[in-house]
């Protein structure tokens, strides 16, 4: 097979397919939107594999059949796309799969519903143009693949589409790996380090709630304060980063709770965030990783678990589009909390070093069993073969 992939979310899947398959696998990335997390990945600079260019501009969106990306994709048997990739795969008239990354399904196809969280004015015209192209491309896709804990059923229903298959997010389990040896002795006085790199988004905006953007980080901040009040020795590590709209609100809340001096705000050298290798070191230096409480499975949870750390979050299987049970028949290892009190209780429970170690090992094994990159790539290869044979 000649397999094209588009979008930075497809990086690990593309690498996995290239590693395990005797196929022509090529990854296309828009050079204007390559995220900082990719910049220390050696494969990013392999020009025989990764093709970076300003593929997506307003002109290309307006006339996708004339776009250079469309010309490139037309050489392949099938494309796996995210972001605005479906627009050009549709114009290339090849089979293509969409793996939504979030906004490409929940926000961009619906410019009126999403107007409260984006720029207005001239941007409205651009957003409408994108929506028209993207809606048509989503409806024309050969299949749309989900990952289980998502809330894609409502936007898909508006578009008259449905999930056609399920594929785990692939994780680089060599980069996101446990530390070789414990960083401190069990007998040492322990201050529990809680790491939460997730963007601060806890204002209950109706559209954010609907589109999976509501992280409910305030539950962690309040639960952390409650745990300290009950005598837990802990520090909270947060990340100051771009695209974190409630960061100032979080700082004020922490000060109001009287725990600001127990919080470390880390600022990456690049304001866009850490590279994967940098963030993996931060996972390994923590005792507990906390992801979001909005009901969805985020990459923070998977990366933290892959590093052998217990993870606290909230997963809502009722919004899983029917894929949770088939993807994870044996369940998952994540500690669950839906309130500040439950967050506090989880933190107190995990002051037990042996319990943290046990959950961390189980979490690492769970990632290896379900999300290891080559395993996901082989499943993807099988799904593509079935698609092209149908």
C-alpha cells in the first residue's frame, strides 16, 4: 500500500506504520503549524519520510483541487487525515480516513456554534469557507475512526455521519518510559509531587463543554488545597503555556485557597510548550500525574501512564460512541474523580509509596498492551487492508 498521513497528530502512527509495514508511508505536515513537541524528533528531519511545507493557506482552501497537497496525495492508495487534511484528500479523489483530533470535528465545521471562542470580524468569512469545505470532506470520507472516550457522536450526527471504526492513540513507549531506578529511597521523608501539564480551561462555557474543551482543572486545585489542609505533604507542578485561557484565573484561585506557595509553575523555553522528551522527564520526576476531568481520555493520561506513574482523571464512558467496551474490555488503570473531595481522597490514598508503585506498573503494562506504537500500527494496517478490500 501507498499510505499518506496528514497532520502532526499522525506523527507516531506514521512512524509506527513505517517501522512495521512493507509499504510506502509518507507524512505531510503544514510547516506553519508544526508544534514544538515534535522539534526534537529525529524522524521529523527525514525528508524521505516527512514532507513539511506551507500546504494549507486560504488560497488552497478556496481551490483545493489546484493545491499542491492535493497533487501529492493523489499518488497514494489511501490517506489517514486529521485537521484540514480531509479537504485535500477529498479533492485528490482517493480513499481516506479521518481520525479527529478535536477542533476539526467539534469546532471548525460549525462556525456559528463556535463563534464565542474565536476571533470575529473578517475571521468569520474565513471560518465559513473552511466549514463548507470541511463539512463536505467529512461526509465524503471512506471512514471516520474514533478512540473510544470521545464526544463525537453529536457533531457527527449533525453532519449525518458516524464512527466507522476504533483505533487507539499510539504512544512512543521508548520516549515515555519509566525511570530505570527510583529517584529516591522509600525511607526518605516524602513530599508527593503532583504533575498537571494540561491547559487551564475550567470556565463552564456551553460550547467548550459540548466540544470536549472543558478540562475542569479547578477540581484539582481545590482538591489539592483540601489535601494540604488534611496534612498531606505535597507540591503541585503546573505548566505556564500558550493556549491556556484560564491560567490567570487558576493563579488567583490558588492564592485565594492559600496554597500558592505550594505550587510550582514551570515555563518551557519555547512558549508553545515542551518537546516530548522534555515533558517525559517531568512525568518521571513526579509521583502522580493528573489529566483532565471533562470525561475524555487525553494524551497526558496515556503519556503519564506510559512513564509508569499513577494517573488521576475522569473518563465518561457514556460519551464513548460505543467504542469503550470493545477497545478496553478489561477496563483501565486510571484513578477516577468527579469532585474536589474525590481528588483530595485520591491524593491522600496515593501517599502510600507501595500503592503508587503498584498502580504505576499496572499503568505502564496497560499502555504496552493497548497503545504501544507498533501494536497500534499493525491494527491500523489491518483496518486499511479491510477498507481497501471492501
